[in-house]
C-alpha cells in the first residue's frame, strides 16, 4: 500500500490507472520523473501473486509539476494510454447510496440478515457454504471471498438469510464446524459503520475475536517493542532518528525505509526498543518533532496486518468479542484500564430478549491503547 501521505503531500498525489501489467515501479518513476521531483511512487499488486493490479500512485514534491502532468494529457507509459487523476484520500471519498444493500451474483440482500463467516477451510466452496447454512433458514445470497487473479479463497465469506431471525438462531447455536474447521460467525457490518473514529473489528490471526484475558502473554515480545515513524522530513537521516528516540531508551533496531533504486528516504521508518516500557514512555511523550516536522508515531503492525485500514487509522474505539454473560462492563473497564483511560464501555444486547450477544465496544481517550491491545492479540 502507498505510504500515508501527510496533509502537505496529499494534494500532490496522483492516481495512475490502466497501466501495462508489465510496468514496474522503476518504469513508473522514470516516466513521471521527467515532469518533476517525485517523493513517492508505487504500483499496487495482489498480495498472493504480486501481479500488478494495473494502477498505482506517484506523489510530486511540487504542486506545479502535478498540475502540469494533468494538463498535458494524454500520457502513454510503456505503450499503454494511462488514466490520470488526483488521488482522493479515503476520508474524502463520498459515501455510496444504498450501502444497506449489497449485490452478489445479481441478487440483493438486506444487511439485517447478512452474516460474516470467518476462519473458513480454504477448500470450502460456495455450494458447501450454502448447504450448511440453509439448515437454519432460507438464504437469499452466499459468497466466499476470493483473490481476483487466482480465485483462491481468502478464508471468509458471507451468507444472507431472508428472515433476520434465522441469523440470530444461527449465531446463538454456535459453535459451527464446516469441512472439519470451526468457523467464526458475526453479524456483517456495513463499511461505513467501521470507518475512522468508529468501532473496528481487528484483523486477528488465529484468535480473531477474543480478548486474551487471563492468558500468559510475553510482555517483551518484539511486536510490543516496535514503533512505526511516519511523516518524516525526507532529509532526516537514520543517525538523527536514532539519536532523537534513544532519549526514551536503547534501540535494538533503527531502520529508515528507502527506495531501492535511488537510496532516498521514503519518509518513514521502524524502531525497536530494548524494553516494552520504553515504547510506552515514548508514546506518552507525543507529539514528537524532528527535522521541522511533527512525526506520526504509532505502534507497528504485524506484516500480515500492515496494509489493513485499521492498522493505518487512528481509532479510539475497540471491538471486543468472545465474551460470555458473566463479564460485566466493570470487568471490561477494570481490565482494559491497564492500557489507557477508558471513556465508555458498551456490550451489545438482543433487542427482544435483552440477552448479551457476546461482543461490545470500549472507547479510550487516545488511539494508542487500542493499538497496544491489537498488537498483543495479533502476535
């Protein structure tokens, strides 16, 4: 994923579509570098095959160069007539009408009866998925999500019940085993309800929706000692970065990310402290300024989750699942207060019976406690 651009760079970032599938990052830089200094460039690729998605982004240092490229269209990159336009930040994208409905295979289903099915066996197909859930009620739609180029299963999918009550019966009758694997079930949530500042569903691997209350965790795991540093001045050196952050403790690693072809800084880095408490001290001392720029300092995400929107956003609300009726709001507040100041706790209940549904939301006064909890569960 392209690096997160600062507000200063966002209006100089260009989307390039309809690229030749064989065009690589270097060719992209070489072409658009003819129009001015480029501070970032990338071609988007499928995560499993690394094949080009045929679009990418470049960010110019000077807005005049950006405007000149748009004004001098058409542009051909390695023989392909490319599509150029200003890249629109996610938070500026207009909402789509009718997101309460979705379409799969020409059918339309209501979100009120739509069920998320996770931890699927990668060999499970749509027919098996449908046959299993039809025992709970009539389905209007079912789909297993797949990578668009290889058609391999992503390990999750959706089913939609005609009657939303069937969805509740299905959830309440857990656990469910399909093709020898226990699956995870949740009510599907529209994307707009999971955006920045709203509740999130962390992308946990292996223990997707469980708070590790009472589990023995390694408090000094490398992931809990690692920070992402963004929005850096491109002239800041690795030595300057290390000197600044060593005021909070000894660093085991300090890696300034650079372009392979030019060796120039990409404007972000990763740090690993010797002890986890040093990360906490560093985060409490925010904001940090270096090279005349206020840095973005976040707990680093695991490689498998580093491209997720949740990992890039500053979200203060945490989704908690896998709970039973005995866990109270005060229990959650007491446990999670060790990570930061808790503003509110809300466990979701069934509208008709008032029974707890096994999940809820906890809001903190800062995004860092959410990041820390997510990192603990992700390793």
